[in-house]
């Protein structure tokens, strides 16, 4: 069998459009290019300086089903501002789209300024299933960059549109651009948006614009007040005044997710990217391209002049693939995708994903954002913030009642491919009941130690990995190298261990096994207290560990084979440091274990004791009555 190449592995994260003839395609219609009736200072579309004034025609739209060979389509009317095309024109487009059986979803993204009863009547008449998305950056302060050409705030006009939607019994999603104007206030911003009864989803997107240095151009001899404001916002070190860093975005999203969970807002609001992150943590499929393999090849953008390109967040004209005409074919599009330097560069950035521990959960992120961050020399920062989102969300899922673990930088999400136990609840009950019946187990060993565990035949058999300290074979089941750690964690810290291994060096016959122990918290409070204590201990011993060994505190899930339920667990893993040989690692392993034991001896799980990582400024613990199980 040949080893899997990096390109083949990237293929699992980035699917080509011609990989399957059943793949859905997301089509973004830039109905009027960059033309808009307001002049948001942070608008990325106007930086493309696309053709203004023209409109995508129904004839162009009718070419899409044949162009994409009958594949399912999700069509989004976008801008600029699509409503500037006028009611008659939008009605014609919607009728055309609604009549296409290949179109499975139709949405319209608007700034909401023009939205009135006539528009809603038009949507009902020509495309009743139309989904609405409205751009609103939270509360009035958060919307400071959304202004008209006169420089005045557009927020009051959007509020009227949301109130009208509520009166009409219609719903919408909100797209919020995260800028410094909302940082440090995630709870206030989410509460503000949730107060509009028409809002059923909130999607927060980052404004990673630190490399933007030029204002957008304008026609005419007089500069609009909005462009004067934009020019002023550009005159500062570190990028525009509206730009944020990946770390700031991670803090804000984790703050939103924390508030969304602990207040119960998850019952009525969908929050992105929280929902996609949670689904991936649970091993479920997602449609959001940032977390799936349906990336830039499955997102196309059509402009009024017939230009067809990849995702609209990629830079133009580099993202252009072809022009749409009656003779344009899918083969022409896929050939252009394969030949695109921009897409090749973006896909090439995903080589970092091949060896990443977060690969199966993260899904590689957004290629367009990766590309921009790489130009700014911040590609690692982009990856780091994705890891933080995953780690923090995993902590919130494990114990929503103690959400401060979301900001721990020590405990990381590291699922194992197969982590199962026959009956978790029965195991926990037996562990805490010294009088419970304990049946014999068969321990299978080799020259390297305990290599697997199997139960005796019959209903009374019990797998050796289900043993507890009161079992007569407990001492025989625990390997000598890991026993001091297991004894400390079970005896001094009074925790439940569900697995352990002293580590084995296989002399080149196979990859070595590292030293590790798995902890199964009895409940959420114990999980939170244990995770915080392990963080403190890991911080305490970090400098004392031998250079060949690194300590990992891993968040993981254990699946119960009886119920199918997953249980949050914590694993302590002593791993080889980067570029360390197996021989060097195993030579230093006992010393590393001793240092870890000393740190554990100085700490212990205790309710309310925080981990060693600081909380973001302004973060407050939730009131006890707010927390949800």
C-alpha cells in the first residue's frame, strides 16, 4: 500500500467541483456589482471597484442550471445592495429563480435600509420561501462604521425594517461584522440582537483588515462625507480603525457562545460559527464551507458584466474564472478552477492542515481569509484562533455551568479515533461502591507490557479497562511506569481513571505508544474543577519538564456502547517534543513523570478555583440561575 500524499489528504478537506456530479453549488449573484445605497467604511466589495450601475439579468440567471449540469443550487442575491436594482427587476429575477427546480434555497442579503411593506409583498408574491439576511453590526455603537454617503448612521433605518418584519410575522438572519466597536461586549451585543423578535439567527464574521491601507475610490469632484470618515479611520498604526486580530475575534466569539449557552438563547437563535463548531465536535456533518470540504470550488460569484468567479471574498480580478454565456460549460469552469493561481495558492496553504491535530474538527477554515492572513504574515495566527474556538467550545459543551474554561489555553481538544467503554454509568457506579460485585478479568500482556484487554467468556466477563481500585486485579492491570500517576489521581485527587498506558518503545517495528492516563469526571462540576487544576499543574511544571517531553492536557469524549451517549473526559499525555527521537523521549519519560507528579501534588481540584489562564477583559461569571445543564 502506498502512503497517502499531502495532495490526497488535502482532497479530504477541499473537494473539487468535479469530484461528484451531485454536489450542491452556492451561487452568489452580485445583482448590481458593488453599487450600494449606503457607504459602509469597511465594505470589502467596494474595494474591488467592480462595474457599477449594471444589473444581472434574468437571462443570465437562466443559464445557471445548464451551466452546472443540473446540480442542486443555493442562490443568494447579494451586493452591494441588491434592492437598488428596483422592484420590477428583482421581481423578475425572483420569478425566474423560483421556477428553477434545481434551486433548493434562495436568500437575499440586504442592508435593510430600503426594506418596506411593498418589498415584503413582492417577496411573498414571487418567492415565498425567500430567506432574508440583514447586515447589522450589533447595537448602535457596533454599527459606527455603517453610514450613508452623508456620513450619518444607518442603524435607525435598519431597526425600522426589523420591526416591520416582526409585525409581518417574518424572520431573518443577522450578519454582524466584528470590529473593535463590539469587542469586550459580546453579551450586550447578542442580547441587543436577540431583542428583535424577527431575528432567528446571528452570524458573526471577522474584519481582518489590518493590511488595508487605501480608501475606496469615488467619482465626482467632491468627496462624500463617508469617504472622509474612512480616510480618517485609515490614519492609524496597525491598520484601519475597524480592523481586529484573530485573537480578538476568538475572544468575542467565545464570549458570544458562552452567553448564548448559559442564558438559553440557543433555544431560539442559531449562532454561527458556534453551531458549526459544535456539530464538528460531535462528529456531525456541516454545510458551512469554513468547516466542510465544500470550499471555494463549490462557491461561485456572478457579476452583472457576466464575469464568473470563485467565492466573493477572494480578491478580484484574480478570482475570476470565466464569463457566463450560453455556451459556457461546467468543464470550462472546472478547468479554470484547476488552472487558477489564486485557488492553487489558497489550497496550498492547507498543507498545514495535513498534520494538524484539529484537522477533522476544523475542516481547514476559510481559504479566502487564509490567503489574506498569509499575505499579512499572520497565517499561524489564523490557525491559532481556529484552535482556540474549538478548544473553548469543547469546554463549554463539557460543562456549560462553569463556562470560564472556554478561555483556558492549556486544555486542548484532542479526540482519539476510537474511545469507547461498554457501560459508562455502570462503571462509575461500581467505582464508587466498594461493595459492588467485581468479576474476574483476563489481562493480556507482552514483552512490551499490557497490550490489550479482553473479558472472560460469558455474561459475567468484564474488560480489564473497566477495572477500579477496589478490584482485586487492579494493581496487576496498571503498568508500573504509569502507576504513580494513576495512584495520585485516584488516591489524592479522588478521580476516576478510564484508561492508562506507561508508554512503549517498539524498536522501529511500529510507532511508539506514549505515556498517558484518561480521567472520567463524574459530573460537570468535577470536570471543570479537574480541568482547571490540570491547567495549573501543567503551568507549574512546564519549565521543569525535560526538553524531550511535552505535557498535553487533552479534552476528549468517551462513548458509551450501551447508550450511545458521549461523556466529556480529560486525558493527561506525556508526548515527545518536536523533532525528538523515540529513544530520547523514553529516556526522559520517568523524569518528566516525576516533575508532573510534583506539580500535581501542589494542586488539587476545587470548585471555584480558576485555571492558570486569564479571562478576557470584561468577562464576568454568569449568575447561578442563568447557567444551564
